[in-house]
């Protein structure tokens, strides 16, 4: 299994309500993508953290992650939710099952 996590810096002056909307839309939209096994998202707790928002998705393999990235729902989500509200992103992928070749499903 692959855990894909993305950290975001929000655009300056973004209202707190918008972050709440982002959290709701993240779960509602990304869970519609068939290859996505789980979605998590949240807002920062400590003001010293430079990234104010995160999202993560679990998929079966790196092949499924590629499918996720090209899915029209994901592309629309990025265009309508992420790009208008964030200024920077940092993404990481982690293997969650030791010894398994996560490149393929």
C-alpha cells in the first residue's frame, strides 16, 4: 500500500472558513475516485508549522497512484480547491507494507 501525503501553504489572508470548506471538499471529492482506499486531511495546530493544510490518500500501488493523479475528479479538485487557496506544496509517497513491491497492483 502507498500513502501519498501533500503539505500545503495557504495563500495569505485566506479565511478560516475556507480551510473548513477545503477539508469537507477533500473528503467528499477524493473518496469518489475508485482507486482511493482512504483520505485524510487537516489544518495545522501549531502556528510555527509552515504548512497550514495537509491531505493524504492511500492507494494500493504506485500504478494506482498514477491513475489517481490523472483521474478527472482529482484534476478538477486541484483546479477548483487546491490552486485557488494554496501557494506552495510539498508531496511525499510512503510504502506501508514492508517487503511488498508497491510499483504494481
